[in-house]
């Protein structure tokens, strides 16, 4: 269990893969809408 092990976080970093232990980071986060913006949408 070390650098060459595909199932460990350290091994995934060395190989350059992602998975359950090392998930990919999302590029964009969803921006929460304000109450005023929600009310505008409801009126239209």
C-alpha cells in the first residue's frame, strides 16, 4: 500500500486518477438565489 496502489489516495495522486477516495473538484459552484430574485421569477 503506497504510491503504486490504485486504491489509496497517495497512489491515485501518483497515477493521476480520480475516484471515490479522490473525487474531482467541481469547477463552478451553484450560486444561491435571493428571495427577491425568486419573487421576480414567480411574477413572470
